């Protein structure tokens, strides 16, 4: 759909539908002045009411760009142009109910001074709702084609085009319940002097606004849980001291254990406790560093937070992040896993074509028949011979793994957990690839070379191999595929071949400077995914892996779930890879079958 400069992206929670977005028509022009009720509106709150996110799983953060400076104005609409009395009602001509002037940014978010239009019925509806203590919320609309999303649902760019205000009910709710509307105190005093003006209430913060625990590294010994909690003296009745012990009384045993663990591990987190639950900027601690993948992973396992996101994130957002979990594993640590994988992955060591894709099926063209040249007499007709082509469809499949880690192990910095996971995940990823590309059936899993390749030779015996059969299998391959071809077999089969003597076929392997061992001048790659020397099985393949396509939908993704197994004192690490594979030219792979 073509979008114009005044296209608005909006977010509203509707009954039965989590999010409703619609492209709004151009609004009417703003009036120069408005004389109605004055409001203070938190139009862009940091964080959200659902684990630090709104009902869409998104949130504004401290560095979200919204393209306004103090004093800039925007129109105020009623519910982004929806009608007030029906979930399906849509205003044909959106009504402007007032004007919003951007005021300031604080620890809660971005605030607007709003003046309602006293002549507009929907504006009067808002004024009446506030006067009668009804719940009134706000929502911001952005120029949709300029919106940019960051990681983990955080909104990086949200160019504000309008601000919406509305009274809520069971079907008319905002995406973010933290977007509050507060009548201005000074306006209440002025209205109190008038004869006909209704009294204006000052909206206090909601009871479920997140409360922030303030902890410092120097105040909190490793063996204690509550001694490092800062307590502030109350400045007003609304600002009260926070007591961790009092909070603990309200928690279930499982939740208390979780809070205890976070209090113990989240160091140097300076946050202020205010009546409005205002989250302060969290300092980067030494629990994680982009230059230290071990510490980075340990912090991720403990809290679910990424070091490079903590700089700009708010405390309330981080609390939500820790419970949400679904983050990519830290880049540095992922690089180490990939390095371990590459040390054991046959297709990657052998030079397979690795294709990155965003599709579930990748169609790869291949050559069926080549065009040949022919001797042609002078003034003779050119030999006409075109190549023909086929297509290999490579389907991407999902591979998953779940690792359960005890809370004690995750909390122990000296457990070398990062090294263990590097080795473990790297090896298991390589093992999954080897199994897929060697013996995969091609049905509900990738196609392996023993299935998509060519049956080059049936060996003479059921359980033994003869020295002369090795070069015989090798030279079943056409010469054009020989350069770069490698052997693959089980380690025990290669050991058996090393013991063969008494012939001139260079069966004894020779070191090949950085390539391990060679057989008949070609690299040998061993994997337990290959078959043994057993009747009817295929123990050896000689192939050129440049003619094998290994397709990746994305790399390794690790998400952390601290709650699913909390009753057993465990954290769940869910790992996922999506890949597929297929042989592009059958004759590029020659395998032998036991009799």
C-alpha cells in the first residue's frame, strides 16, 4: 500500500484481538488556541505493563528517537479516530480534540502538555471521565514508514504524528497501560475559582507500577540477600521507603527464590525508588562485557539480559527482559560455538556451498546436460547444442535442543560453564550437520550424500575391504570433479585401511599439513555418522562437496527460560537451528556399498 507523509501507525488493544492497526485519514487542521481542560500526558512511557513490554511485546526505551523537541506541537485525537461507543466504529473524518505540546523527558518517559478543545464533544467526554474518576489512557501514533524496531521488541525510531486520549472499558484499552493521563494541578486551582467548572482530580500513579530494588556492589556481601538494599527517606506521603524484607512476605516461595538470586547476582545497579516507580538508568556491570564472551554468557544465563542492551535500557525494561528470555546468545560467545562447529563439520571443512536464506524452501538450478563444441568446416553451419538445466529444491528443517542447568551452576562464576557450552553446543551442532548431510534420507530431513550421490561400487565382501577396491571406487568419479574431492568414512574404517599393506596404491595415509590425513592424495574426514563395514551398508564416500548445498535459515538461537523448570531449581536453555541440504550433482559423490 502506498503511504503518504501523514500515514499514521497506531496501536490499540481490542477485545479478542491483541493489536489493531489501521491507516488513518488526514486529520482536520489544528486550531491556533484551545481553552479546555489542561492535562499532563505520559505519551511515550518507557517499558510496559507486561514484563516490561506492552501488549504487542514492544516498548520505548531511553534512547528511542521520536523527532520532537520541547515546544513542538501535535494534534490530539480521540482513540486514533475510532468511535467511542462501538468496537467497530470508525470516524470518517477524524476529530481533533485538542493540542499536545511536547514538554519533557524524565525517568518514566516523554511527557506532553495537552489542552482540550472545550467546543468538541469528545474532548468534553474526556474531561467528564477525568472528573468522574474514570480510567483515561493515552497512545501515540507514528509515521508508519519511518518506524524502526530494534532487538527484543525495543522501538528505536517512532516519529510522533499524533497523540490519542480515550476513556477505557472492556474493549477499549491501550497497548501500554503505563501511558497515563494526569490533570495538571495548576489548572485545578484555576478551575476551583470558577463558578461552573467541575473539580479536577490529580491522577496518582497506578498501584501496579513496577517497584525498583536499589543495590550496590559495595554494600552487598556475596552471602547476603537484603543488606545491600538502599532505603530512602520518604519526602512525601506518596514516596515511601522500600523494604526488601516486606516485599519477601508478599512473594511465593518460588518467586522469592528468583528475587533472591537476582539480588545476589545483579551488582552495581543504582536505581531510585520513587512514588511513581520511576526506573533509573542502570549502569553496566562487570557481569557482562562485549569483549569477554565468558562473562557475557554467564550474565545471560543468570539474568537473560544482554550487555550491549543494558547501556540504554531502563531498569523496568531489564526486569521484563530477564523474565522474557528470548535473546540471541551473545555474539562473541556464538562465534566460539561456530568455531567449534567448524572444527568437526564435514561439509564446512570440505567446502560445501553454504547458502543463507530467509525462505523455507530454496530452489537451486543445476546443470543436466552440457553444450558441446564440434569440429566445423569452413563456412559450415555452427554446431547447435544448448545446455539443459534442472532444479534442486532444498527444504529447511528445524533442529532443537534443550539443556537444563541448575540454578547453583548458573550462579557459580567458577564453574567454567561457558567453556562447557562452547564445546558441547559446537560439537552437537556439527554432529547434527554431519548426520544430515551424510545419511539424511531427504524425506522430512535433509538429503545426505549416500542418498543423493551415485552408487559407484559394490565391494566384494560383506565385512572386509580389499586394497584394490579403494582406487577403484575413487576413479569411478569423473575427472572434472576430482580436484578438491575428499574421502569420508568412520574412524574405525579409516583405521582398517591404514593396516592394509603389500600394494602400491598409497593406502598408508600421509600427513597433509593442516589437513589431517590423506588417502590416495585426497583429504580424509572421519565422522561417526558414516556406517561401519557391515553387509549392505555404505561405509565410504568420495565426493566433491562444492556440489552439495547446505542451506541455513538462521544461525544458532539460544533462549533462556528461568520459570518452566523453576520447581526443580533449574533454568532451561532452548537452542534452535534451521537448516537443509541436498546434492546438486549426483556424479560428484561416489560411494561404496558392502556386499
